[in-house]
C-alpha cells in the first residue's frame, strides 16, 4: 500500500478564530533574556506596537485595542498599516524628477519582494530600440546597484530590470554632463549669461533663485541670454539642458549676478615691455554684439588706432607695438559694438628708455611744472642735478621707474643732470624757463 502525501497546510483565515499578538522583546534583566528574538505576546510597556501577518487569507479582520493601566481616559490612538505584495517590484531612484551626471557614479535603487534568482539590468536611450546590458547576475534583494553612465551619453534614458519573463521599466530620466554657466557681461543696465552647448540638448531651461528655491524663468534654444536688470534683478541664476519635453539634465552651479568677474565686455587689458617692443593683450568677456576689437596709442596728445580685428571663437587678442617711443607710451583697448557704442579699457602707461639709463622730460621745462624722470627697468640708478656753477641741487636714488622732481624753486636758466646706473654714466642739460 503506497504512502499517502500529507496535505499542504493552508494559511489561517479570519473564520479560524485565531489571534495575533504584537511582536515583543523580553524585558527580563538578564543578558540571555535581552538577547532573545522577539515573540508574539501582550506588550504592556510600549506605546507603539507592531503585528505582522504572513500570507493572510482574504476576509475581515478585527483590530482590538485594549489599554493597560490607563490613568486617565479615553485616549486617542492611531492605527497604521502597510503590506508587501509577493513578486512586487518598484523603482525608487532615479525617478522622472532625478537627473544623473554623465561619467559620475550613482546608485540605482528599488523596492522588491522578488526572489533572488539572477536578474538582468539594462538601459537604453529613449530614441533607441536596443538595450545595453549592465549586469545579468543581479540579486534583486540587494535593492541597490551602483552605475556610472557613460561619459559620452547625453539624453533621455530608461532603465529596465528583467526577472524571468517579467520586465520592470523605470521612469524616463535625464542624463547629461553638468553645464558650466558663467557671467559673460555685467554692465550697469544688463547682464549676459552663457554656457557651452550640451550634447543632446533640445533647449535650455534658465532658473533664478526665488525666496527659497531655484525657480524656472524661461526656456531658450541659444547658449547665451541677456537680461535687463530693470526687469530681472535676481541675484543667482543656473541653467539645465532640456533633453526631452519634461526631461532635463542636471542643473549647473548657480552664478552670482553681482560678482565683478563678468565685466562689461572689457575683461582684462595688459601691456608690458619685451626688449624694445610693447606687448598688448586683451581678454574679452563675450563676443555677443561685438563687431571689432582695437588697440589704441596716444600720439601727439590724441589716440590713434594700432590694430583692429573682428572677434572669432577666441576671447583673447594680442598685438605688438614694434616702435614704442622714448618716454611714456599710453595704450588702451577699444570694443566696438554692432549698436555703434564704443567701450574702452583703462589706459596703461609703458615707460621706455630706449636702452638709456634714464629719460628726462619735458625739456625745456617750466619752473611751475614737474620734471619727469624715467629710469630703465632692473637698474639701480643715482640721479644728480647741478646748476651752471656745478653746485649739486638734487640727488636721489629712485624707487620706481617713474620719478617726479619738483623744480619750482629753480630760477630760469640752464641746468645739468647726471645718471649713474651700473657703471654707466648718462649726462645732459635741462632748460628751465
């Protein structure tokens, strides 16, 4: 006679009349008792209790709440519940509102009651049909997997976890590099914000800092925007690439519109001597609205143009003045806008001695004026002024390239000067009237 198979036990039902007590830990003051796992029993110590039911059968259940040693009542209480579904899966991160950075590691998180049979994780661009496998040995119970999106990837994407013949798709998420916004212009009446193009971006969403949060301002297709300060007088701005309608990539760091780094077109102007030439360098803050860049020099009391060029991709311009004149050379940079406006840098003076230890001017000089003496760079010099009888009137060792000598005590006449610089002697005469 064959052995009979025992029937599989069925889960309890409400009609069985069973009672489930809350999970309770032992409070007996002994190490062995305190280390015991929780067991179902009445809990008269805690005011928060938990009851669990495994695989409950359909039906109605009664929740019975009974107070213990209630000093004063009745007292209000609340019942909260939750359930886990068998073979359940839900993506937790990233969601549609989250944005991943290309080339940066990020956690992929989910909630599940799936078995630990190996699962496959994959992703694809929203416009593609082929999936790229990330791993095929994923244990769903781990509920997290770290992923670094490819540095070259930018656009809307979908994640997929496959367990057996079931596929769980994530929300559409945005993945892209972080744009780098800068303050391109900071003029008295307006500012300009710019950023490099982001691959895969259909447009760009501009944000400003409201009372507490970054707030959408506008959406544009260009990578530069000019804002009138009278209409948009906000302090902080940022930008995010729009990868798909309703899907954005990560936002840039915010830019402080009050900072001085974003000059009004003239970002930096530099002039310096190199041997017998003057090197001029100019940094433009943006090419937006610019028609020409020019370098100018003072000749005979007025500025003349030395060089002019149209802006291209570069924001840096340079020019060499091959023939600086002996004495003070004054230079400036000029920005010509399409509107006809011309903007200028601050002037820079270059002192040039043409190989001599010093240059003395003006000559002749009025007694009511000051005498200017330019000394050669990197030379330790001594300047001496004599009258016609050979009496020494002034002697000094200069501390700067340009020294101002007040000659108002001098009477009209001819005077003689000498400059001793590193064993070199230079002499000359000055007429004072």
